[in-house]
C-alpha cells in the first residue's frame, strides 16, 4: 500500500478540485429554485408546513374515458400506465399524458445571453398523435372500448385532520379533456 | 498560505483512512447489494409513447426527441449488470466503476423523464468517485493479474464524504427558514406524515401512533431535530469521529423515517458502508470469509456470477413494471411471481433495522487510541490495566478486578509508573498530564484502549457472568465516553485520593507490572 500526497502539481489539482467544487454545489441550490437539474447533488427537501389544528388539502386525479357515443368509463390508471412505475403516475396525468402540456423550453440563466441560448425541445404534432394512438390502443386493451377522448379529472381533497373522526371533503377542481383522435385539439 | 495548504492537504488525504482490504470489501458490498436487492434497469422506458418523455430541462437527454429504442435500452441494462459484476470481482475496476456511474446516470436521465426526479444521486455517483481510490487493489482480478496491490488513495473518501454532507445540507437548507420558525401553530414533519397518510396511503408501522400525537411541542422538536441534523451534517467533516457519529445518526434517521413516515431510503446504505471503520473491522473478520471472498474475485467467479444474473434478462418483459424498474433481481422476480408481498416494502423492513443494528455495533466497537511498536515486557502476553494510582475510585475498581480475576488474565500498573509513562507517551491525545482522566488497557497485540473501552474490555475479560456486559458494546462509544468523562473529572472530589501511589501487597505483586523491563520493583 502506497500513500502519498503526490507531486506539487497533483496536490494543487486536488486542492483546486475541492475548492471549486464547493461553490458549484452551492450553485445547484440556487438553480433548484427555478428548475431542478439532473444530475445534481441534491436530496429531497419538502419544506412544507401544516397548521397544528386545521386541514390539509391535496389533489387527487381520476381518469375517465369517453367513447364516440358519449358513454364514460372510469379508467384504472395502474392498468393504463402499466409501463410506468406507480410513483410517476400522478406526474404523467398532471401533464395530460404529454398531449395537453408540451415540454418546457428554457433559457439558460447566463447573463447577456439569456434570450439567445435556450435548451429543451418541443414535441412535434406527429409525436403527440403517436401518443394519442398509444392511449387509444391501451384503452382498447384494458377496457375493451374505442375511446375518442379521455378526461383527467382533478379533485381537491380537504382533510380535516384535527377532527375526530377525520372528515374529508372532495370537490371537482378541473377537467382536462384530451382528444384521442389524430389531430385533435 | 503554505500552512493552509498543508491543512487542506491533510484533510483531503487523511480525513478518512483508506486500506486496500477495506476499500475492496466496500466495493464488493456495493456491487453485491444491487445484484441481490435490485439491479438498475431502464428498458421499460421504451414501452412508453413520446408524449410521456418530459426530461428535466437541465438534463443530459433534454435534446433528445423521445425515449431511445428498446434494443438500445436493453443493451444499457445488460451493460449495467455486466459492469456491476466487473466491479464485484474487481475486473478493470477503475474503468468499470466510471462506466457504471455514467451508464447509470444516463439510464436515470430517461427514468426521471416522467416528471419526477428520485434522489438517489449519492449512490449513483459513488462508483465514479471511488474508482480513483484504488478500491480494486485487493480481492480483485486486477490485483491477481498484476500480482501487486496497486496504489491506494484516501482523497476520494474525503470527496464522497463532502458530497454526502452537502446532500444532507441541500435537504435541510430549504427547511431551515420554514421549519425552524419556532411557531407552535405550524408543523413541518407532521405535514409529511399527514400528506403521506391521506394522499399516498402511508399508514403502516408507527404512522398511526405519530398521527395521534397532537402535542405541538413534540412536533416543533421534531422539526428542529430534522433541520439541525440535516444542515449541520456538513460541519461534521471537520472531525472523523464526528462524521462517523453523523453517519450513525443518519442510519437511525432513515429507520425513524421508515417507521414514522413509511419512507425507505435503502439505496444509500452501500454509500455509508464505504465510510465504515474498515481498519477496525477487517482484523476482526474470520480468515475463512476473507479467503472465500478472495476465491470469488477470480475469472471463474466472474463467469459464475455472470451466468447467474444474465439469464434474468430473459424474464425482463414478463415481470411487473415496478419489479422491472425497482426490484430487478432473483429475489424481486421471485416475489413478483408469488405476488403476495410487496418486495420493496419487505426489503426496507429488513434492511433498515439491520443497518441500525450494524451501526450500533460499529458505533460501540472499541477503538484503539494507539499501538505500541513493541509489546511490553514482563506481561506474559496478558492485557495490562493502567490506572491512576492515587485515585480511590480507580484503586477500588482494580481491587474489584483482582478479586474476580481467578484465572489471572489481567496485569496491572499505575499510570505514574514507568510502564504507565510508556503508554501515556504512546497515546498523548488521550492522556492529559497529571490528571489521568482515563484508564488504559494495553492488550496482547500492543493496542492501547482508553476510557469506557478500557473499562468494558477489562471487566469482560473476567469471563463468566461478566460476559453479559458485552451487550454494552452496542451502546455507542461517544455516548459511553460522555458518562466516563463526567465521572473521571469528578472522581477526586467524590471519592478522594491517596497520599501516595498504590504499592502492591506481596500477594498482588505477581499481578503488577512494576517495571517495563520485567524486573520486580514496587511501582508508584
């Protein structure tokens, strides 16, 4: 076993690595406020608060498919998204399966160049139609229906946790309707 | 400037000790952990349509139009498995470790393209950092092929420690100004509990108990504890012992999170294992185990492990997506097929408490303060208890040991004797001149133990029922030593002193080491 600090150049290189690393790590904290980068040396924070006595409001989502006759069917999300790990389901639904919400394109936070350097990529109409076709096929497989649109319903669920027994109130908050026919709005 | 540079160098190269065997065993543990519990796989992402592809804007794959084709992701999966096996057996270890991190990061870039980033980065980046430590220098095909141990570097351990410290800081810093508000009407830790309970169904283990607690002081204390631990972790990097204490707390913190919030964080465990006090663990490991590890890390071993794991990929398309993505291993697939228990939950339930027990054992493990270059003469290979000869309490303890040491396993010497001086010179940090705040035990290998370690080692050497006191090794040493130090500082005031150093009676003389050269002379 050999242990030494190495040559002067190597010593300085390592010193520099450690010294430069610290501001780089701190910079990540600043960037995270806007958009979380990956990869980055960040652990989950979740600096949320609730009141000692009161209620907690959370969002629940539900999927409903609709066929050409207007008949509606509740969609089992786990079956529909059987190729996505369960933890990611809410995020896919919130994005309207990537059909109603396109990918973000951001400007790099570089002074003077902010308007000229952008990163990210929008989805093409063909990719969106491909996603529609995929969803129709999955609905055919899971529910045996030929769906023309899918509704992502969001409910605000308020839990009064300081009451005994705990009471919950569920209110429809939004209906994101997604056309599944090619070229749909 | 040069002094500052030297200090930085000392920290970079000497914050944590690196040994070839210790690094190698942590490498083997790292790779084996994932091969056994779940290999990272990513081919499942290709089963999804382009609409689902929504990578973080600041990500390596942000310029891609969609998920890569299935064949490419399958190749990535198999490549990662092969790299894990290479790291396990130490084949082209440096290159394999670097590539493992890079491919794992690439795979995760696709995995986290569904709108959520899981924070496993410290685990993923560990092989890249450790690649430069020489963790393939022992128990590896590399070492056998080169027939040399290679060079060991300690700086990657310091770098990884810095990243772990910062990781916790990044978790605690945003909470600092929100949770540490000293406002009894708002609660942070409880928000995690309530959110998890009502939104995600996290209502197992101790979650019901904590949900029933309405005391605002309790929850404010929880908030402050979590924020303090997470934000101050990075400051533990000033001292090795403090850093290891924080690691111990971290293991307990993860266990508490599992019990209270039902959130497991087992993938971080192989990173903590890298920082284990291997320099003390390796000498205690059975030689047979080390020989077996050495035999496994061979070309034959590599072929056997590859033959064991590569066929799993034939089943990849037939298991559930959660198994494919999170628990891809023999065990995970078996649980998937049986379909009764949630494998990831069971794994967390087993590994978190197991890690806590191991952390307790490591935290309580005796730590030699120093080692004498040459064994002390006249001890006949027996351990020597060195005590403050004028202290009534210390003398009473020695009387207690002498009365019960029927097999004459122990020898004794006062710290004021010539023998005592030799030991205090070898461990100057622990021995405060003239006060003798610690008792020492010099074992037959020349290792010097102090404080509560010396007490526990000496009393358990009596054998018989006193062996029950071995359980106290599970009590973390820093905490044991706090109690020891408190009594040591007050011992003269509480128990008094003698006018002169203890002189052994004729009956005791054989048990006392009176002169380090071996001739029988009264001490003190």
